C-alpha cells in the first residue's frame, strides 16, 4: 500500500525496524532535548503529515522498550489518526516513572500501525441473541 506523506521533520520517514514488524517507528522532531518529569505529559511533534485512503486509520501506540525500561507511554493509547486528518502527527507521551526522562531529537518515541476499519450501521432490536458468555464482565472467564 502506498500512502502520501509530507515530512517536515529533520529525520526520515517512519520505518519498520524488522521485516515482520507491524508498526513503523515515529521519531521526536525536536531541536533540543525535552525533559519529561514524573507524571508529566507532553505533546511531542513528529513533523509528519499523511494522507490515508478511506477505510483506513493509523494507530499510534507506545514502544514496549520505553514502557518497560522507563515507564514512558501514550496517554490516549492507541491514538487514532483518521483518513481525513491532514495536520501534523503528534504523540501525547506521559512519564509514569518516578524519574525524569529525556527525549532526544530523532529518538523513536512511538510506533504507528496502519489498519483497515469498517463503518457500522446500527440495527435497533429489543434483545440480543444469547451467547456462552452472556453478561459476564471483567474476570468472568477465569484466570487461566
């Protein structure tokens, strides 16, 4: 699939790290390091603008290495970029650790997955078909 991109960053286009990666790395388009204090949020620019085809979205997700090693995540995870959005992609990072974290220019801060989605049409009914789970909620299927 080919997607139009305008790259106003100082870095390359989003790229897959391995041949079977689902997500492409997004980099911080910063001119100087940014310090993220414990529990602080920051809107980090990427310098990227994309034009997705109808029926697709781009999902912005945390990088697992930053999450496990430094407690860095994305507040609205996954963030959704709609096909009609043309603004700059920015990532809402949060520091969930107890230590300051430095984001350097060009650092890989998130990953982006392009995915197909469906639009639904609601069918109002008075009741739903029975299922094996029924109304069982959180934890209702057991721990194993």
